[in-house]
C-alpha cells in the first residue's frame, strides 16, 4: 500500500463506517466506481474530491449525511448532474442525489412535487400527460432543484416569470441536520432566500412548484450565416424587443468546428443560432418569426410545432461532459456597437472553442412575483454569457479568461450585475456579490448565518462572510 493510499484509507475508513450506520443507500470511498460516478458530471473543471460520496436512496439519507458532517465538522455538498458545480470540494461528504428522482403531479392544483434528483426532463414527462409543463430551461437534463435555487430562466420565462417565483414549498436539511418544510408562512425569510439566492441554506430534498397549461410550442432554431452579416445580432435584438411575452428567445454565436458530426453547411462558418419558444397559439408562430429570415442567409432551420416533451430541441444545447467556464452578465440594454463587437470576437480564430449566449429577459421576469424571492437584477433586459472550453490546466486558460473579460468589457456600461445560473465554473466573492442588490445580499448573508453559522455547506455560489457584504 502506498503512503498516500494509506493516509487516505486511515482518514476515510472511520468516516465511511460512521456513514454506513445511518445511511440506507450506498456509501462510496475514494477510488471506488460509485465515488467516481458521484463526483463526475457535465462540468469537468475542478471536480469535487470528497472523503465520501453518499448515494442517497431516500431523503432520510441526506439528513443522516448532513448530521455526520455536523458531528465531525466536515464540509457537505450535493450534486445531481454536475452541470453547475463551482469550486470543487476537498474532503468532506458529497451527497449524490440521482436516486431521489421522484416526481408527483397534482393535475387539479397544477403542481408538481419533486425529489432532489429529478431533472427537468423527468418533470416534463410526468406533467405532459396532464396537459401541463414546468418552467424548465434550454437543457432539460439539468436538475430541477438547483436550477430553481438559482432563479431559473426558462423557455416560458417572459410569459410566466422565473421558476423560483412559482415554488410553493421546499423540504430542506439545514447544516445542523434538521429536516424541515419551508414555505411562505413557516419561515418567510428563509423561503425568500431559497427562491433565487442559491444553495447556501441547506440541502433541498423536495420541492413543490406550479405547472402551466402548455402542451405544444412553436420553436426551434434558425442557424444564420453571419460571415457577411455583422448586424445579425442587432437584428435579433430589435426583433426580440418587439415580440409578445409568450415568446422567449436567445442567440448563440460561434464558429462551428470543421469536423465530422457538424452539419455540412455550418462547418467552419460563423453561425448565429437564434433559438425561440412561442407558447401562444401555435398557428401564429410562423408569422412571428418571419422577420428573422431576412437577417442573414439561413444555413439550417429547425423551427416547427413540437410537443413540450421535446423542448430540449429548441436550443439543442451541447450537453456532453466538457470543461467550460463562463461569466453570466445581466444588462439593461444591448447596444448595436457592442453587439457588432461581440460578433467580431466570436468570429476570431482561436486554439480553443468559445460560444457567446444571449437571452432575452423582461416580461414576467421583470415583474415582482406574488411572493417575493431573492432573484437578483429582475429589471435586466438581456442575459449574456461568454463560454470558453479549455481542459483544466490548459495553456489556453489565460487567453480564454482574457476573451471572457473582453466580452464583459463590451457591455460594462449597461451591466447591472451577474447571473447566478448563467455563470459557469468557480465564481469569486466579487462575482457572487454582483449577483444581488447590496440590500438583498445582506439579507441572504443574514439568513445563511442563521441556518449555517459554521459555513459547512459547500455550494457553487458561496455567499461572502458578513463583513464582506459591502
Ligand atoms: C448546457 C446548460 C444549459 C443551461 N440552461 C439554463 C437555462 O436555460 N436556464 C437557467 O436558469 N439555467 C440554465 N443552466 C444552468 C443550470 O440551471 C445550473 O447550472 C444548475 O445549477 C444546474 O443544476 P444541476 O443540479 O443540474 O447541477 P449540479 O452541478 O449537480 O448542481 C449545481 C450546484 O447546485 C447545488 N445543489 C445541487 N443540488 C442541490 C440540492 N439538492 N440542495 C441544495 N443545493 C444543491 C450545489 O451547490 C451544486 O454544486 C444551464 C446549464 C448548462 C450547463
């Protein structure tokens, strides 16, 4: 046995034994397949390296894992799909929630109750037979709970608001191991914080939220050749600003790689992919999108009527494991000059892959919800995310960071703050601060200090210490 293996085993064996006493699901030690599976997900940058992975089989396992962490003073975290983790944890206990994927739909009340491990596709499939749909986003493979804790801007966001706005209650294990249901009456401040403030307040084991009577969309993507159309992004912006609230749209700008698997017409081209979901009367869809066809030559067109169960086809997001980073920026307006500059940056040749995302916000997302929540910068008109794909430790990391900073710089004059959900990879304290208005940040930190005074929860959007909220 090597020195390192012996050290690891000495540290982790008593912990694993303790966890096995209280957990009905599996407890995985470092080096095992379950440990590797639990800590691996879509995001490959800085994966977690916990002392133990608890593969929870029931919600009681989550409570048991948090109680052991509290007793031993260890950090504890949850992961479902790994789409959104930030800085990886070093040591401690990671709760793998994949088996807690139950979804119950109440068609009368138009609500769903989900376990911590349900993905949006699980919810979509359970709701569709009742003619209902959730406020899911572009990639239905993401976990419904974490998406909602970060606000959740979805395909019907402009019509119905953020996913967080429609949460009825959450079941939460706080850092002391206490398991409770939180709603607007039981603990209004904690309920406010959980709906948009991120995962700093406990591990969520269940969530109930509203569903909407939508069965079909008119949607998909129009892939435009922007090589000779520098105004393509601004054309989309002008069009989007005129669209009704039943339409939510976004754009990706990138040079498609010239390789097998990429549709022929797009290989090596600068493509502006306009993606949209219209949830109004389907027959009106084609007329609404007509102006987009004259923005630039059309390379591919996937717009059609589709059942909500196929909503993942709208943006057709890249959803395979990858190492990527991205700053999500929220702006009050997109200026034509900045958009032309953005397209120029997207077009430049680089040794690494990069994509720029823009999402149209406003509508119900800009209005206060019935029960207030902590979603930051609701008045933003657009969200922007510059994504770069480089392997950990790549010599291109510095150039990728410089590109993301350059993109952010183009919009500095109109920037309101950061987006919790559209920021990818580790975020620093300044970025988390920028996700909320100062007063809301102070409230969030106060709630966190109440429910996790020792800051044991390892989360992807860590709130600052009280003295650093200013
Ligand atoms: C391709 C892609 C498309 C996306 N599209 C959208 C979109 O359209 N709209 C949008 O709003 N967001 C979008 N996102 C962002 C996504 O919602 C977040 O990354 C979200 O955190 C992913 O949740 P997850 O459970 O899948 O990921 P995970 O990586 O498993 O979890 C992310 C973090 O959430 C916390 N967490 C997880 N489970 C729990 C729990 N049970 N209790 C408390 N905290 C928990 C942990 O800190 C964890 O590190 C997208 C992301 C990607 C990669």
